[in-house]
C-alpha cells in the first residue's frame, strides 16, 4: 500500500468548526478537493450568485450562437490552394473559391433573351446591392453560358472573408430563388452556398435530435437514479454549462472565427459528460448520507475526495485528448476542439463547485419522487458485485470472448478509405445541390469543381499549354489579367471528373509538377484535397500525442504503470471496432436506406483524426471511473480481488447508466439531417456502446484479475518522481 500524506488534521475551511477541540469535517481529514467541497458549501450563497451571474451574463449572448457562428474554415492553413483563394480575392475581383455562383436555367427559350435575360438582370442587381459581394461577372458565351443557351452562371465575387461569405449566401439564397418564375429557375450554388445549406440542414437535424434525446435521457436518468429530483440534477448542471459555453463562443467569435460545429459538438459533449460527472457524484453523496449517516458537509467532502477526484482526472483526460486536435492547422478543427474543451471546462467547473452546493442544500430531498423498488442510498450494487465475482472466477473465457468480438468488428478497418465530403451530404432539394447538378448537366462532369491557376503574367501562355495537354482537363478559359494591374493572371480550368472523384487528386498533383514554377493551383475542390492531405499527415501525430498524454495522465492518477498502459491500449480496441463498423455502414452502404442517407463510398476525411480524439476522451472517462474505484479499494485493502470486484460493484452501475445515456444521445444524431451528423452519431454511439459494455465492464476488470498485485506495482524511482495521489481518505 502507498502511505498516505493527507491524513493530518486540516485547518478549518469555512468557519463552521473552529478551535482545536475537534477536527474539521466532523472528524474527517479531507484532501484538497474535499476542502474545496467544504468551502463552497460554507459559502453556498456566494457560489450560487457567482454561477447565476456567469450563466445569465453569458446567456445573454447564447441565443445569437446559431446566427453568429459559421461553417467555413475547412481549409489547410498555409496550403497552396488557400494562397490561390487569397490572391483571387485580392487581384481578380473576388473570383475566388468562396464566390457565389447563381445558376439561371430555362426550359424554353434561352437565358440571353426574354424571361431568362430578365432573371439574369434582376439577379445581377440583387447581388450588386450587397456590400459583401465584390465584382459581379455577367454570363459569358463559350464560358458560363451553355451551348444550348438554356443555362447561365452569374458569378458574384467574394468581397469578404469565407465566414462572412457563408452568411451572405444564406441571406441572398431566398431572394435569389424568389426570382424564379415564367419557366425560369434561379438557384445559387458554390462552396459558400453549400456551407449555408449545410448549416441549415445541420441545425434542423440538431433540433430534431434534441427533441428525441432529452426525454430519452431523462427516462434513463430516472431509472439510473431511482428518483425524479436526483435525475433532474445532471440536466440542470448540463444546461448551465451549455448556456455559459454558447455565450462564450459568441464572444470568442468576435476575435477569432468559430465554426458552428463547435457548438454542435459542445452541446453533445456537455450533455453526455455532464450526466456522467453528476451521476458519479450524486451516487457517492447519497451513499455517504444514507449508507454511512454522515453530515451533509462531511458527505460532500468525502464525495469530492473520491468521486470528485475521479471526475477531475476524467475531465483533465478529456481536455488533454481534445487539445491534441489543435495540432491540425485548420481553423474549423481548432475551433471545434476549442468549443468542446470550453463546454467540458464549464461542466467540470459546475460539477466541482455548483453541484456540491446543490447537493448539500437539497440533501435528502434529492430522493423525492423515488421509484418504489429502488434503494436510493445504495452505492454498492449487488448485481454488479455478482457480475464482478463471475468475471473473477472465469477471467479467460470472458476476456477472450470480449477481445474476439472487438477484433472481429475491427477487421473491416483495413479497407477504410476517406475523402472530403461530397455534394451528397446535402439534401437533394437544397439550393447548392440543385445548382450543382444543373452546372454539371450544362457544362460537364467536372464543372462544379473548376480549378483556378494563378500564375505570373509572363508564364500565362506556358501554363495554358500545360492545361491544354493534360488528360485530366476538359477545357480551360483564356487567361484573365489581374484587375488591379499586378503582374498576375488567372486561368480557370474544368477537370474531366466530378470534384469528389479520387482521380482529381492525380490531376492536381500532375499539374503542380508540370506547370511553371510561378503557378499555384487552387479552387474549392483543391482546397478539399489539400485539407485531406493535411489531415492524413496530422492523424499519426494526433493519435500518438493523445495516446501518450492519456497514458501519462493515468500514470499520474493511478501511480501504476502496468494498468495505466493496459487501460490506454484497451481504449484503442473500442475505437478500432467503431471505425470498422463505420466502414461497413458509410463506405459500403450497409443499412443506408434504413438510416436514410446516400453512401459516398468513403468515410469523411475529418472523421478519423477528430473522432479518434473524441472516442479516446470518452473511453478514458470510463477508464478513470473504473480504475479510480479499483485504486481506492486496493489502497484500503491491499487485495486484488476486492479491488476488482469492489470497483465493478461500486462503479459498474454508474458506467452502465452513463453509457446508456451517451449511446442514446449519440444515436439520436443518426435519425435525421445530413450525412456528417449521422457519421458522428453512429461512430461515437458504437464506440461508447462497445467501450462501456465490453471494455470497461468485461475486458478491463479481467485485466485487473489477471495482473493481480502487479497491476498496482510501482518502481521506487517512479514513486519518487510522481506526485502523491490517493483515492482512499480517512
């Protein structure tokens, strides 16, 4: 056993018990978190006022989150394609990848006369009136007017940054489509319109998911807690964290652009982790009050020293895992990771400061409206204790069964392929997709992914010759001189394949090798390719950093290198299994009609790196809960049997309930909306399902059983290097 360094009497922390006649906390000697719990309970009114001011102050800005945040920023900073976009915006009237394309189509006559020409003129006037639009380029014969004269494209140059252009597309979409009539259809498209339509579809999906997830979550919590009042605490806690984080994101967006996905992920994580953390603390508090008949203040201190410490370490693991995503040099990824981290930080702070006050003030009233068959003060579950004993008796059989199941599910990962999202992620009736299809029909398969080549004016003829000879280019427009007189030219080239076709990457690589040295290749489709390249390069680094930091945190928390290593490696199994199933569903199309999506033939390229960090963070959340409980039992008894069975008995029910809530929350995202939220919901839901029920409740306890005392072995040199962390307090 590790000697305790925290058992000496503590100084009074709230003024309730003074003098030297009796120790603080009714004879209990708390650690730092226990003292924090005592302080916030003693200063309950101040704590509540501070949180009320924080939530109300930031909540004022929260309703603006959907309008303020944007979907842009999906780019590889420093890439050639981003440089092309910036040059095109600066020197070529905004003819950049973020420009809005307005497709005018007529089924009778032509767009150069009659109703078609009138629609073009009205669209041009509408675009010129918007200050975010730079130069408006009228349809050009042989370039942006189809051979049959029935389809034309009005180009609205980008006069603002990519985030603002998404908002411009959203604002202009309705008025532009309203110009349709008299046999003429007016439809905006392009990358900015794609993001505007995606944001709208995604928002609708999020609202639908919330409508399903909140009542399902409450029902699971009622069953888990056995009392309606106790079940409501995690939702209140989560709501406080969500409101605060939403308001904070709006304020941060005034300084640095924040992706709307930051709020989507933040909401999902705040709900899932807030419930996890509240479950752990409430169950422990009720056990201390009803099982040991302790005072509310002492019960809070004991809860904070045990469950609170596990929650703090779990939150730190989540934050560290997600911080590794910041290594990807893309604004969207960094803002998404930052948004989740902000929400987790708020939920963690509320769990460790606000929740103890609420528990102490409500005290036994948290058990109001209890289910008649539930023993609300029960901490050690007899059913999970029996399950732990069963695992102890037959560790090899259960361990091999769970390991085999995970490996079989992980096998398909060998054939996983990734690419950036195609137009199929949008609903078929969205403006961007309708316009995309019309451009393809009128101008060729590769027209929606037109390449842009910015080159020194002196090299323009050489660049045009390379484009004319390349088999991947269907045609190129004449070189356009820079509008501001600079020594640059812009050539637009139409590839022979759809923008999502893997062959486009070969064409771009070939052009970058063959074009003059002054030439740079860009365009919306190329920006996607450059981002995928950056993601492929960053993924091994992110995975390595996440694993290393996760192991180090477990090592510091548990002071046991073997079980810290095994716990880290076990998290890889559920991650691999989830991606194996994701390959079958999203790449091969298994169950696509049931889930209501059109398979792209690949998994979105951002999923591996981002989902890995998220899944690992959640997996380590459960790992900390289980192993912290095991460490507490081992510190008290020195018995591997008691450590394993006691951990399953005391934390199994919480892990089971928290896992059920997370699965319910994540799977609701698979019910509606565009493809990326479905991927997110199914991959994360499967990962939690496998991790909570196969890894944490079967495989990890079996590893504790098989390693015995060795699981908690600590070399002397490492003992001296690590800080003292204990979960058992007197």
